[in-house]
C-alpha cells in the first residue's frame, strides 16, 4: 500500500474536523495541526501531514521518492540484461543466460537473485543516443535528457527534485552518497543552491560519519545559534546588491540547510547505520555499494526525496571485461536485490522509484583485450517501484545487441518519463542566470509503456 493511499482516508477525516471549525478552510494550518495532535494522531507525524498536504497541490505523481544508482562508465547490456546466446562467440561473450520469473526472458548467470526479482522491474532496452564519450554522454543522460551544448548546462535529476519537490525543514531533499557524479552537470543553470547534500564519506567505513551532522568540539547549541545569528546579520550587508552572484546565494542555502540538518534529530538518526542489525547489513553486502543502498533506504524512510548513489564498482571495461564482471555482478546482484526486498518490507516500494543505468552501453564485438568499448546506440535501463509496470521488458535490439529494433527512445523521452512520474512538468521553463527562459527538457514525450 502506497504512502498516499495510507494517509488519504485519515487526512480526509481530519480535514473535515478542521473545516467544521474553520469554514472555508481548504488545508491545515499550524493551529489545526496542534489541535489534531491533542486528540491523538498516533500514526501521523507533523512531517507526514505536511508532506501529504504539499503533495496534494502538485500534479499527480506516481513516485514520491527516488533512489538513483548511477553506473559510471557504461555497463555492458549484452552481458547483463540483453544477452545474445545465439550470436557468435566474439559477440555473445563468456556468460550463460539463466531463466527469470518473467517467462521467456533471461539474464546473466551471475545475477541469480535479480533473476528472481524481474517481476518487480521495468527493463528498458530501447533508449539510445549518439555520443560514445564519457563526459558528454554523462551530461546527456544526467542532464535531464538534453545533449550537452555550449550555451547551457542543464541540471541533473537531483537538482530538479530539490527545486521542485516539497521540502521538509531539517531534512535534505536530495542527498548524494558520497558525492554527485563527477562527470555530470550538477545543478546546471538552476544554480549552486540546488546541489545535493553530499555526504563526502562512505557508510561502509567503520568510522562513518556524515559531514555537518555534529557540532565542533567545545561548541554547544547555544553558541552554535549565536554564531548562526552573527553570520546572518553579517550577510545583511549584501542584501542591497542588485544582483547576487550564484555562488553567494548558494552559500546562503548551504548554510541554512546545514543549520537545519544539525538541529534535526530525525535526520541525524537516519545516518546511524549502527541501528541496523548485522543480519540486514550482511544481506545488502558488507561493501561500498551494499551499505550505500542500505543508507539510501534509511534516508528515504526519514523523508529525503532523492538519493543519488555513485556506484563504486566501475564499468569502463575496455580490457578484461569478463574478469571484472565476475567481481562486479555478484555485488550488484546482492545489493540491488536486497534493496528491492527492503523497500517492500518497509512499505516504501510503491512510492519509491529505483532507477539504475550509466551513460551508454558497450560494443557488441569483444576487442583484442577481452573488453568491450563505448557504445551509445544501445543500452539497458532498469526501473522499479514508483508506479512503473512490474515485469515489463520493453524494447529490443538486433541479434548482436548493436541497434534498437523495437521501441526506440531518446534520452529526452526517458527524462520526460521520469519527471512525469514525479509530477514535474518536463517542459517547464526556468530563467537561466542570463535571464533566458529555457525548458527543463528540450523536446521528448513520456514513454507510454512506462507511464501506463
């Protein structure tokens, strides 16, 4: 059952109470929330009520949250999700396919746990583009489906989510573990204020501690507030400037976000990995990817809306492709399958969109170094939860995994799909720092098979 379906009947009842005492009122105010709290809202917290009220005013969204697993380097689709067992040896590679729980569909033998999860997935095999180079291709796939150009740097998914999705004070809207992708556009023309809160540390480390979560030694809360007031007062000297540099306004929001996060017990608790049992941590895998995904679930559960995972295994397999995949794929198989189970167990799956992809796929032909090179004309994107169809394998490539033969879609189409799932208008126009109106996604239409 989704978050909204659980909360809606209760909110309807409480809203009727509020409206009966305040004729003409269409939503809660702070006094109403306090009054309702006095009559015993045991299953509703203030953030829950506020989130539901905020989302009620937005366009219909199937996905409330996102966990984005970025596979930097480009995973080889034909060795994972789009296998070609009947192709010649120099194309099909070393791995054998195994059956999944979707009849007729097979995946790599090194992904047995994910093979049992395919009934929860949407697998897109038709998204493709024309840029087989890491940096511009990353800009393409991370930059809201817009090809890179010299005029504008389009914002990444997490920045748009931070700008558009309702914010809960004290809880960062977007978090990057440990940082945003280095080859991506970051907040782009939205400005540095909309960058994700980057942990700059790894939850798999024994001494893991998120930055800005604790006060410096010798600084208590009273001194912290005094310093915050001094900083705020000093910033008034800039208030009269006709134009404030983007970097300066970004610092304002960074300071404010850090201030609220430090004061938020809920956020501090979310980062406490030691609250998870050894059994659960082992289920995800005691490695960088496993613990990053477990922390992502904890953050989503606390109210974070968008978590970006920089997948640490690396996919730029120009040499020793199969040797590296024998190490990489079992890690991905264990961690991602555990995440899906964990989201279901915590009743977060329906509301949380999981997406996993890189900047492109890999070449059909294996090179002389037993590797696969860059290939943008075919790739595979994995989606789950967040209202996408379950057990859907959409799109197809030719017998070599080289070209899309069915359901071809551009990165712009894919971006329109993701933003539409989040209730964000993909063609909304923003003002660039130069004052020019620019659409979030240049062209594209949502993919109907995914939207339902």
